[in-house]
C-alpha cells in the first residue's frame, strides 16, 4: 500500500505580473508547462506503519494480517501487542 500526494501550483512570473501593459489589447494568460506545474510526491509506508495506520482506523489484527499478507503474530509485534500470558 502506498500513498501518493500530488501538488499543482502555478505562480505567475513576478516581472510579468508587475509590469504595466503597453497595449490596450488583453494579454493571453500563460499556461504552465506540465513538468513545471505539477509535482508528484510518493510516500511509501513500511508494513509496520501500514499496520499501525489500519489499526488506528479500527481494523482488527486479523483483518490487518490478511490485507497486508502478514502473520497475526507479526502484526501484533508491529503494534506492540503482547499475548496475555501468566
């Protein structure tokens, strides 16, 4: 499981925004290039982080183990859950 966050920001060049227009005709807006306007960031979580995230959202240990293809004992280990033994 991975999380992808994309951010698209466009800032007009300061010189173009602040310079007075010399003609009465409106200037067409500049469209940003695709490589300049979008930046995609990919965050990859470890299995332990994914387990903790799912557990905090209310999933049971067995549900987490199935969805992440892990053993329940490994999920318990990631979550810091110990068996209540005597």
